[in-house]
């Protein structure tokens, strides 16, 4: 038996309208064409689908089975069609995000809350497990947006500038280096440096300062949370380099101070990496715009 969606729509329309004339009008076909369609369907089934002598027209037991199938299948087909239309129009989609900036989680949450209010049908997720291999995951379409301070020349990938920030030196107020106006790479040689648990190439203090100067700190201590990092610094357990927005948190201990790195200070830029085909999608363009207009300097880490 060869069933088509139009057959299921026909069965449902005749059942709901109670006759061929009104069903044909609803389906925008002639009554003759509708009768021919039903006759062909009954020939395939080898059974009558309607009790024709009844008014209104009633389904036979075989017809009721097809009605139950229609009531199950047609709404599911309609839902898929609506989803496809949403994808075509850019109203729905997937926004899975990987973050190469360990301090960005607190900033990103207000951005995503504003995004959710405008794009409730877009599936949003943060994939922290991919943060160290984020760009390869983007190319494999496992994630859709990467927050990164390290743009690369990758075919098919756009890096959209989001905001600038300053990595700053953080130490206890009574630390000897607190007396300096600025911190140089050589000042780290006899220090315990507290960092996020990331590869060194992804940490500003190494990529922008220590690597170029060939300087190695006395020891490294890795900590997950910015708040814990600052508590350790305040208690004299080491020094750190953090984005400027992190230390503007009102919960920052008063016993720590910040100093610029180098006399001129350092400036870094955060980017949103997307596949080139996705950058202009309406919801992607919106989230990138939110990342630019709700920068960390307006947030509390």
C-alpha cells in the first residue's frame, strides 16, 4: 500500500468536515478529484475506508486506523516543516560556545541571558570541555562560536573583534613589587605565579610578556577560580596576572593591588570566531553584537 501525506490529510479532512464537498473545499481540490483519490486509496487497501450511506460521512474501522496514523504523523511533519522554516529564516538554530578565555564565564552569562530573551528558539550551550581545542572543534562543527584572544589565519573562519582589555599584575599590598610603578618580565623570576589551568601559550602573561623576554617564574600554581586566585594572592601565596575587569569586582580583597605590565601597559583584544558561512546569520550577528555592547568592563567577574 502506497501512502502519501496527501492521503492522510484527505482522511483527516473528510472526518472533520463530515462530507466530500466541504473536505474538497478545505483541501482546495475538486470533489471529483477527491472522490478519485479515495477510490484509488481503497483499491490499494482492498477495504472501504468510509461508510458512505451515513450522514455525516463516517470512517469505517479501516478508515479509523488511517485517521489515527494521520493524527500521529501530520503534527510531527508540521513541526519539522516549521523548524526548517525557522532555520531558513534564521529564527532558530544552534549556538554552542567554546571559551579559550578562562575568566570570561562570568561575563558571558549576562550576554547569553540578553540573547535568550531575543532568541528563545535557539539552542544555547557552553562547551567548557572543548576550550583547549576550540578552533578545531569549530571547524568540525562541534561548536559554533569560540571566544578567543588568539586569532589565527584559518580558511573559512571569521574572527570578529569584540573588546579590548588590559592584563594587569596582581599582588598583596605588602608585597615588595607593590612599591613599583609597573612590572617587567624580570620581576617574575623569583615569584610563584598563580595562573588558570590552561596551556601557557593561552595565558597573556606568557604569550605577551614572559615568552618574548625568555623569563621563567620560580614556580607555577594553577587555580580554577578567579576569586580563589585573588584570595591566595592576598594571603601572600604568590602573584598573578588577570584581566582588568576581574579585579574590578567589588568582592576583590582590599589587601591586593594591581600594577601595569611594562611601562606602557599591555592591551589585548578578545575575538569571536565563527565559521564564515554562519557569521551573517541573524542570531549569530546578534550575539556578536551583544558581546561588543556588553563588554566585561561593564560587568562584575
